[in-house]
C-alpha cells in the first residue's frame, strides 16, 4: 500500500534543511546560531585587523555552522561573513540552501540598505523562501519592525519579525517561521 502524500509541516518532519543566516557586519549572526544550536558551533572567528576594530573584537571570515532540531525538522544553520571583503563565501554557502534569514541590527538603520542588497543577492543565487529578523530589539535605540521594513524598502510580501539573538525562544520563533515558509 502506498502511503498518502502529505503537505506542509507534516511532510517536513524528519527532513533536513539548509538555512543560511546572513546580514550586514555586526548584525548578530554568530550569536543567533550559537544561541540555538544543539551542537557546538563551528566558527571561523578571527581578530579584526581593519577599520572595523573597536566595534567588536572578532569577525566571521568564512562561516559559522550549527544544527538544531525544531518540531522534528533538522535545520543546518550556515552563517555568512558580514563583511564584503569575504563575499566570495556567500555563493559557496548558498549552494543547495532551502531558505535564508537576513538578520539586521535594529539599532543601526544605516545598515538596512546593505541588508536589502543581501536579499537581492541571495535570492539571485537561489529563489528560496526568506525572512528578515530585526535583531537587537531589546537594546536602546532599536527601531520597530515597521521602520526596519521601510529602511529596507521591503514589500508587504516580505516577513519582517522582531528578534533578540541572545534569547533562545526568540531565535526558535524565527526558525519556526522559516520552517513554515519552506514547508507551509
């Protein structure tokens, strides 16, 4: 007997999905993955040696990798470097992705245009579902998600949601939405 065909999240249970976590420099990509990963995160963090020194001590130079099981779906999370000088990694990481998350720093409206460019770039690599996570919503000076949407010139069809990358439940909520976009 042939099993009935299922759709949506039921069909996703037991599957593996590759999700890219991208965004401008200092958006919180490494933290996002570290907060939720069920395994020790593989990182390629190195000391900053450029004009970005002073913002933070280290930056991702190749990728971050973590894995998490949410509601029976295993997500392989691949974080990209945020600096353009490491952009050669972006297309490599985007290979065979099922979806991507653009993480933006809600306290840095000047970075929203860069985030918009990343949406276009990653969508050109592979037209898969994506969403925008407005990180650092718990920090002073964070703009609300409507301001993030306007600053990125994101249409109403783009899901923009609040996020605090240091809070596991917040990151899980973003990932559940990603699962819904991929398999819903």
